[in-house]
């Protein structure tokens, strides 16, 4: 997958995830307000119900269930205030119910009529029932007064209850149905939440796999940047004098980075005198690799534990036909700077390949400049250099 395609896909995924997260948080806040409002209404706390349902309606302006319950709570609150003789509060509460009721709703007319009746002045109000009962009481026969008066009051109360029932019929329903609606809202929220978590979880895992693929393509051991680094190293070596690569040592390569770190650990353990057998086994495994520089360095380290096996491996390297194998072998032999290492290094000074020849001579000259070279090795090195001068005619 190309980097550009991955960036576009990742951007779309993050944008979708952000939108879904925002929606879930908003839906959760709405559900919290709706849940609190329903339970406040069912417990008769109309003020708290109005507050929470108003917030829920603000979050979801087109939710019919919230709007219906809010109107219902306001109407019942207004009747509660009216029976408590709080006529002003009842009118204000009813006015709020009128404002949120749709204009085309039949309940709008009923609410407006009820508001007008409650707001009517005493001059415009019908004759009070108390006055009617008082007049009837004085004109009825004495023995019939209590019975007829009680009958008249019962008839008026019955008509009053019927009128009130008619006014509230549209808004009154079974309270349990609101708990059912609330559970349905919660279930929808859970479906959205778990569905989104599953979808974006799988999408996130897919994006992570794609990201790892892109990173491996560009930054892996054989990735784009690794190849660019190696190509840069090869161009650098190409402009240097022949044989200089032997003096540079192992090239910086992401291909052999894990093995290089492993060799660092093994060498530190050997210097510290720890786990010699385990280090020997691990070095033998590294000798079987394909990278000649890793093999050469492993042989150089192994020389402290098994000189014979190390020299055999370095001999195989310098006798191979590949230039990199010979160069890495020469580097390791020059690093060892022992008598048997000189025996393998000196013949390469007569190689037909100019780079190998120059590399061997440069390695020998570098050894000659070392201060802590053993006396027998220094004497042998001087003899080898003298022979090379006489046989090749080189001046160095």
C-alpha cells in the first residue's frame, strides 16, 4: 500500500472515528438527561423533570417522545400549582407548554383555551358555583335542602372531573409506558455504542496492520530508507581510494542491525568472563549467516574462545570469490593482528583485483602504525612489507 493511499485512508478513518465519538458522547448526554427527566416525572418532581427534559430536548430538538413528556409534565405541574392557589405560576407553566407544542397539534387549541380560562378576570368569569349553591340553598324547602344540595354538588363535581379528564386525555397515559420508551432509547444507544466499537475496533486493527506494513516498507531491514542508506554508502566508497573500505570496517546497514546488537552483547559478555559456552554457541550460529560482515565480526570475537575455528572461518572468507567476503575477512584479520592472521592477510597483497590488493596493503600498513603490537608480530609484519616492496615494486 502506497504511503499516500495510507495517509488518505487513515485520515478518513480518524475523521469517521471522531464523528462517531462525538455522536456517542452527545447521545449519552441526551440519554442521561432523558433518564433523569423520566424518573423525576414519575416521582412527581415536576421542576426537576422540566429542567432535565428541556436539556434533552435542546440536544435532540426533533425527538417527539421528549417533547411529549415535557408537555405532559408542564401541564400536570400547572394543575398542581393551580390547586395550590398559585395562579400566576400555573399560567406561566402553561405558557411554556403552549410555546413548545406544535402549532398544528390539536392540543395547541386545548392548551390555549385552558390558559384563557385560567387567566380570565373575576368580572368575566362565570357565576361561581358557591353563589349558585347559596341561592339554591335558600329557595329549596328545608327538609329537601341538605339532600338536594348534596346532589347538586355531586353533579357539579362529576361534570368538573369529566371536563378535566377531557382536557388531559391527550397527555395522560400509562406511566409504565415511559419506562418502556426509556429502555428502548437505552437499547438503541447500546446498539450504536457496541456496533461502533466493533466496527472501529476492527478498522483500527486493519489500520494498524497497514501502518506496520508501510513502516516495514520504508523503515524495515530491506525497506526504502535502508536501500537509500546502502546506496549512499556504496557511492561514498566508490569515490574513495581503492582498498579504503577495509579501513572503514563494517558498513552501517539496517539489514544487519539486529545481528550487530547481538554481537555487541556477546562481546561484552566475553570481556566480562560470563557464559562462555553460551556465547560460543551463539557465535557459531552467526557464522552460518549470509552477511559476510556479520560472519567476519563473529569470527573476530570467537577468536578469544576458539582461535582455530575463528581462523578457519576467516580463511573461508578471504578465499571466497565475492569481493565483500574478502574485504570483510581482511578487516577482521587486521583487527586480530596476530601471527596466523598475517599469514592469511599477506597473500592478498598480490591479488589481481586492485581493490583487494590495495586493501591488504593498507591493512598491513595500518598494523605497522599500532603501538601495542607484539614484538614477534611486528618483526613478521616488517618482513612481509619488505617482501611486498621487492616483489611488486611499490613504494609505501
